[in-house]
């Protein structure tokens, strides 16, 4: 693979995805998923001199286009960029870096589509949840890295997003090399959307999945923002119950985690994202599927399969209620 410092910079590799009106390939940083996280990353990378292609995965096909995107954060500064947008259906070859920022329930469809392409790039999965990397591990030659997101984002309107990083989001190796990991962190890192290399990424995955199991279920069911846990003692007590259950599962799996440490981080996120709506609540409000299957329900399922079983009943019931709420809000067909 060569020395990481000698790897070509993505801005040099990029040739653009649009060729004679038909998209056949994309080299450089290709972001699959055009939601609040994916578009914020695209804008900040573009403003840092990288050439970026944003890919819609929910639409079968549409004409390639350039769109104006603005991103605001915790400060009054607004970032904007003209982002190249293409359809996943039009891509036949991917080289450079692939970032998966789509919702995790789309992973099997995306992985199936990647199987039909020529892939010359590592994949960085920028999603929260347990086991979201599994569909991509079914592609034997694919180099896979996981990113644990410590950031919040929401769509404000067409082409307008709010994005707030809490801290640097760690990236670690699932199937790949430490050398390439350092290259990927350097290629994706910006001051406005920071990343850091992480050795024990699966432990970080479980820790963040626990935090998301709290926010994505309780905030969604209460139809309130992320700051509820610093404002309401009862909500904080329920959060602690979920955290205790998830930590019990983690400890049975051999992950050394402290419920007190996770609660401290949960309160920090609640403080930093006070007023922001969690993505699951946004999805429910817009009649879309949610990622609750990879959070509460997956953690509870794994707990039940252990010997002896570890029950996470509150975590499971909250997840099932979110699933029902989502089904009730979705439009027929």
C-alpha cells in the first residue's frame, strides 16, 4: 500500500464523476448519503480544497447536477459550497475514498449495488449502531473502516443544514490496515468536522450505540430535543436505566465500560446539542424508516443470545415503541 505520507492527496486524484452527461466513475471522496451528516461533510471537505461527490442512494436515477449547500453551526458562521450530486444507480466504478453516510437500514441495498461495481477504494462507514458494517464485510476484497459519530445535524430546508460537532469522531479498522487508517483520517479531517484515529473502535461503537439508544428512543417518544436530559430529572433517570442495561450487555461481551462515564458523556452531548432534534425523531416526523433496529433492538437481541442471557427489557420496549410510532407515521405505500 506504500507509506501513508506518500499517498496522493484526494484533490489530485479526482477527475469528476460527470462524463459526457453519463456518470461512469468517481474518484476521490465519494459520500454515499445526502442527509445532514453527508452534506455537512461534503461542504466542509470542499471548503478545505478536496473534490467531493455526494451520492443519493434513495433515488434510482436522476440527472447529475450541482447544488448549492449551506451549513450553519454553533457559531454564527455559515459555510457554503457548490456540491456535485449524482445517483448511485449511475456509478460503475469508485476509486479514492468511499464514505457511507446514508441511514443504516439502506446498507444491504448499498452493499448489493457496490458488489456490481469496480471498487478501488476503502469504505468508511459513518453511521451509529451495532453491526452496521456486516453487509459490507460480505464483499471479501473491500477494506472496511468504522467511524463513530460525535456530532448532531438536521435539515433546515432545501440545501440548508445545521451541523454541530461535539468532539472528534473516531475512525478505526474493521478490515484494513493502520497505515491506511491514518491516511483516511488525514484525508477526511477538517477543523469544522474533525476526525481521529482509534484503536479499539468496536468498544467505541458499543459505547456510542448505548448513547444513541437513549437519545433516539426517549427523545423520539417524548417528541422533544436532545437537551431534555439536562432539563428533566425523570428523563435522566430513564436514560440511566437504558445505560445500565446496555453496559451489562457490553460487560458480558468483554467490553470494559462504566455507566457513570457514559452518563457523563451523555449529559455533555445533551448540553452541546440542546435544541437539536435527534435524527430518529426527524425521520419519524417525515414518515421515514428509522435506525432503531441497529440500536435498542439489536443490543437487546444480542443480550438475549448470551449465556447466561442479559435482559435489556427497558431498552427493548423503548425501541419497539419507536418502531410502532414510525410505522404509524409512514404514508401508505
